[in-house]
C-alpha cells in the first residue's frame, strides 16, 4: 500500500497545505502583554481567567501595550473598557444548537460533531491559538481548541459515526504537532506548550489503522519523537534523582512523572494559582510547578495529587510516579517495538521490547500493592506507595501489562470500593471539592475500566459499568437534552461540580465514549431515550 499523500516517506514528517505555519508565533499572552496581562488577570476583568488568554488583539500587541502604559496611570482609567476596546473575545464558528426532541441520543451526538468541528482556514493574528493544518474537534464549552487525550476518546465516537475524514484530519494534526513542537501540547495554545497530556498517541495509531485512515507504522517517526520527549534527561540520572519527566528509583528502575517546563502560575488560571500558592508554606514556584504538572495529568485536580485532600495548596504532583502515565508509556514502547519489527528494524524493535519489559517489571515492584489488591501511585521522594485508590488502578489492565492474577485482584478491589450506581468512581475521596474525585464520574475512566476488565475476561463487571454509565448519561439527556463533561454517579438530574470552572456542555469525550458504548449494547435503554425539550 502506498503511503498516504500527507506523509513524506523521506523525512517522516506530515506535510501540510498551509504554508509556514510551522514557524507560528509561540509567544504566550503573559510574554506578549507583560504588566497588562498581570493587571487583567489579577483584577479579574473576566470571571474566567481563560477568557483573556484566548482573546485576539484588534491591533498589533506592541501598540496595545504602549497604549496601556500611556493610559494606565490616568485617573479613572477603566481597565475593563480598555480591554474590550483592544481585544475581541476568542470565538470560532459559534453555532446555535438546540436538541431536537425527536432525536435519539445517538442522533443527537451525530448532530453535535459538526458543531464541535473547527475549520482552521484563518488564524487570528497574534492570538494564543497554535494553527493546525486540518479540521479538528474541540471538547465544547470554554474549551475551544484541540486537546490531546480528550481527542482519543472523542475519536471513538467519530469512528462509530462514520467520520473517517475527521479521523484522518486529526491524525495528521497530531503528527504535525509532534513534528513541529517535539510533543503534543496539552492543547493547541501557546500557553500550553510547556506541558503535554497523558501520552495516548500510540492508542490513536491503532485506531487509525483499524479504520483504514493510515497504517500505524506510518507514524513510527512521531512515536519515537514522543518517547524521546517523555524520556528526556532520564539516561543520566543516578538512583534517587529526577529530571523533567523521568525518575530513577533507588533500585535503578526508570519510571515517569508529570511535569511542566515552567514554574510560573498557569496563564489560563493565573489568579487562581497565585491564591493557591499563598495558602502554602512551600515556595510559590514549587506549588506552581505541581499545579502545572497536575494539569498535564488530565486529572486537574484530584486528591490523588494532594497530601491533604481538603487543600489544593498541598499538591505534590511532581513527587508522584503515576500508575496510568507509566501504563501509557509501556503501551508506547510496545507499539514502537511492534511497528519497528513490521518495518524490518530489528535493532530498535529489540531495544523497545526491553524498555517495555523493564517498565513492566518496575511497575510490578513499585506500583503493585499485594495488600490492597490494586495498582497505586508511588511517592518517589518518600519512597512509598500512596494510599489513594483511584480508577487509574485499571490502566495496567487497559494496556495489558497486568498478570491474570493481578487483574483478578484489581477487579475484586474495584467492585468492592469504586463501583457506584452510575459507574466507575474516580477516587474514594468524596469531600475534596476537586472535580476529579467523588462523586463525579468521567467518560474516559469508564472506557478504560470497561476495556481493561474485558481484556482479562471480567466481562460481567465491564458490562455492569457500561450499563450504569449509559443510564446516567441517558437520564440527563432526557431531562435537559445535552451531554456534559462529567456526571454525578447516581440516578438524579443534578449536575456534577467542583474544580476551577463551571460544568461544561458539549462534550467531546462524553459524546465519543457514549456513542461507542451504545453501539456495543444496542439493547440498552439509552438507545431509545429522547430529549424532553
């Protein structure tokens, strides 16, 4: 089979029809607007800190900054009026969407895909948006850009809805991001460039191949680049040391943690981070780094990363070796080994098989708890497992690195401690106020849990999680005609809460996982429910 047109088989890069976007301006809003940025965020001109960093300037940023400096000391200077005069709120193809009461849930999701699809024909000059060459699907609500790990779960639904064109476009977008920036950023915004998200590109490549989008082996150069990003600095570490995303444990094992290259407040949560750091006795820059690393995890935020489940300021993400991150990296190493073998590259194939086996062994030694019957995160600074049981314990089952005995123990533990009336609980902590804790449930965790259990023949429990989750999603759809970012895991019409921002409608990964699960369980009532309005 010939390589697809987008792939240059000489360079391994994915070519694009949009000229010169690889040299896109990567200045962040804080770098560009300096003291104006600080004033806008600290004085909370917008209720949501993300609003300003997504704005587009109406004139050259240097002229705006000059105007601000000339006027900011004038009596009765109105900062909000100045901002609205010089910036336009970031909007991309805003569309009205009202649920059709005659639509089934699957029909509703299929009608949402065009609403959530962005067509990057024009790029707002000097905005924080990183241009992409092809169409892409956004989560919805305040999230108007492409997100990394969200997109994998969204793609599950695009596949089920028959949107192979969008799968192909997003495949090339992710390859483009890796080629251009060396990794997939958290999202395609300049202020996200210092961090990534859970590395699921290897999972995407299997999905692309299964649906005839591209061969998985076409992405081997990008898989190598992503692995290099996560392992940067690891080869020179001594026992007990850490650098960037790598941790060398005392027995010499090399595992990974979440990280961010910056130790400043997140620009999209600037005031919130400063407030959090002020509540800590630790140096502010350490708190900022841990908040950013928590954002890279995708679990932003959770008691999982906290020493005190009631205080976000106790966050210690960079001290923690997470179960799911290392499971995804095991999958990445296995994928590189498999595809290298297919391509006749036996040396790299052997090397990455050995890396995967070493990681699997290290996970078994340090993250497996025989006493708990579960995989637990590991505190590399304290040299002990974290006591928090979370849904991440199913990630080793999802990627197939657990033994059958370990999988059986995990299934028993999860059934006893994390199974709720609405599906798989995120953690056991229910009063933290953080959104990645009880009582909230999340579509990606349901999917990984279901698939992980199925991988080890725990089909009945997987089916029970699927049944309960679909019932929760269907209940809210019937009452309000929408899907949302997260759900309360009990039969009700109340909304999930917690976290830094209000509940978001849309919603990419909920749509994707729900659409896929409904197809796999056609007898479920969710396939027959309709919106009441």
